[in-house]
C-alpha cells in the first residue's frame, strides 16, 4: 500500500488565513489567481486594478513565509484585455514578486489548441480592413511564471531533467454539466507537469486559489501532500468530489489518505500582511490622453531590439525617441523575458518606463523558434531541471489611439495586406510559429511582418536593428544605438 497522504482544505480568503502558517512548509506553490476581472469568469470581481494587485501583493507576502527556502512557485497568469484596455498583469506581478524576494527563474508559455480560443476573434478586424494598424491578434497563450525562494544552502544536483519552455496543453472549457462549470479551471496536465518536475513523493504542494481542486486532485494521484484554499464555500462539494473524498469521514479506505477541512470565520482577523497597498501599476498614466508636443513628431514606428540590453539603456536619449513617435503609433519591443544577470533589463522595468511616457500595452507576440540556449532550476531534492528556450517576445505598445480616418482610401489601398498570406501563415495568432527555424533567422521575418502590419508607405521608422527590410513598404529608416 502506498504511504498515505494528507490534504488540508481551507475555505477562506487566502490573503488573510494565517492558519496556513501552522501547516508544514511548502515545496511547490502552484496556482492560478482569478485573472483581473476576466470578462467570462470574473467580470467586476475586483473594484479596480489596484485592488487586484493589492491582493497579489498580500498573497505573495504571506506565501513567501510558508514556502521552503529553495521552494518553487508556478504561477499561471496572463495579461488581460478588458474593453480595449490591456492590463499589464505579468509585468506588474513580476515587479511585486521580485520586491517581495522571489527570484524569477523562467517563463513557460502555455499554448492552447486553436479551436479552444474562448475570446472573440479580434483578428477579423484586419480581415475586414486589410491595412496597416488594424492588427489585433487572437490570443491562444497563457504564461506560467516560475519563481524560486532564495536558499542559503548551496543547492546541488545529481539528477538532470530536460524540457522545452513552450508547452502545448488543451484547456478546460467550463461547459455546462462539467464539474468545473463556471470555474476557470486549468487542465490536470498543468499541475501534473509542474508537480512531477519540481517535487518528489511526500512533498507538500499548495494552491491558494484552488477553484475546483485540480491541484489537490493531481497532488493526491502523484502521492504528494497538499494544501488548498478557496474562498467560495459553495465549491466544497465539487472539490471533495474532484479530489476523490466522498465518504463521510473523509478518509479513503483504499489508501488511508486524509482530507482535513478547515472552515474559517469570514471575520477572521487580518494581520500585518493586510496593509494598505501603495500604487503598483503605471497603467493609469498610460491611459491618460496623450499631450501633443506640436512639431516634435517624426517617427511612425519605433522598432527596438531590447534583448539582453543593460538596465542603463533606457535613458534620456531613448525617451526622446519615444516623444518623437506620432500619436496613435506603435513601439514594438523585441524582448527576452529571461536573463542571467541582474544588470540586464527586466520586463517590468521596460513596461514601467514606457508607460511612464504615456504608451500602453496593446499586444504581445510570442515568436517560437528552434530550441536555443537554456535556463535551469536546481531543486531542493537535488535535481537540475533544464528548459530549452524556444521563444522570444515582441511587446507592442501604442501611444494613445490611432485615428483610422486620418488616412485616405488611396493611402490605405496602397498598403493592402495580403489576406491569404495572413491566414495561411497564421499571422493572426499571438504565437508566430517558426519552431523549425533558428532564432536569428526569425528576426528578419518578424521585423518585415511588423513593418507590413504597422507602417504605411513613405513613413519613417526608427530602429536599432541593422538591415530591416519589407518588400511591401517604401520607408526610410533612422538608426540609433541602445547601450
Ligand atoms: C482561476 S480559479 C482557479 C481554478 C483552479 N486552478 C482549477 O483548476 O479549478 C481562481 C479561484 O480562486 C478563488 N479565489 C478568488 N479570490 C480568492 C481568495 N482571496 N482566496 C481564496 N480563493 C480565492 C476563486 O473563487 C476561484 O475559484
């Protein structure tokens, strides 16, 4: 008979339940918080974006205390588009979590099958208006951020595991009649992979936003102990059923596993973690109407390769360029979300500085290429987990709104985008799939697509990338260096 496992379920608010500190320290914190006011699942759940980030800050701080040194966090999250505004959730969470003390180890991209996209298909806008600036890709990606709590012990390894950092997994659609109806559940495959990779039998796994109980179910199957917190009491029967405890005494006769339920009082006292949270995001700044600087404008597209550049690069001369970008136009930033040095620019630093200058996030394209370099995590149980890195990202920021009427029919007709190519090569997705091509060969295709999608003829682009080309556009280029 396998060794029995214990499963603690807390019905309560995970940002307030000090009870969690009474349980054994956690090896893997694996969760998917409610996405800020996600239209299908959580519309109007949070009063505003700051309340959401305040919640992230509170749970981040409390669970930092519960995590073992060297313990891992797998945070499934994504930026959220609500009524035309993209909330830079990933960037803001990176900032909050690194301020708390978590170390960002890597980022896994979760790619869903195309037929499972739940959002309305934004890319239709371009099919109806096949001209520059009408590009709104369909998102089929989510992100899993991997953090580690620093450890004073020297983590060593005697075992090695290899993975890629783009995972294809089918998502759960909350269809009527399913156990997960009205719960934005993730597929069992997600906790299964993370638990198998980052823990060993008998480890403690915790999900503070438990939902239907997927994490606890998989933890039990894989013979790990688990802790789950869920605020909605009405999910209790669903969770019990999902984890497989339906008998009255909540002990399974087959394997002596135990489910212990802790029902907290709603008025449980808040402690110091529930403090007033200061402002976390610069989004309000970015949403402000852009003030015109009269004749300063010069560029119709800024195209920056910011992969592995130093923190000092975003200096005054960079900001001068931003000021010269015409209102409504695009700043495309090619970015490497992972790096091995604290001297290199982090995503939240880029987003913050760009938003500070009045631009907002419009979209994020993930460029998938052949496996290139790798990132790795050494776990507490002596395993070196190596992720072959298969992507970089292009962040599209926009300066206010583009005036589509400002271009004549003639100017538009001169720049028709080839709809057949757009559909055949799947430009309409947030994942540009060049999985069989080396990374450096993708760059010229990526930049050429960006020019076609965001530039009209006879316009000026400013870039730090040498030799950009796009056979579909006449344009002039100014180069500058980012250091
Ligand atoms: C995205 S769902 C998680 C779904 C889960 N991964 C699954 O597979 O079913 C987020 C869950 O967090 C719960 N929740 C929201 N705020 C919470 C809080 N402060 N404390 C605990 N649970 C919370 C929601 O009720 C929801 O069930």
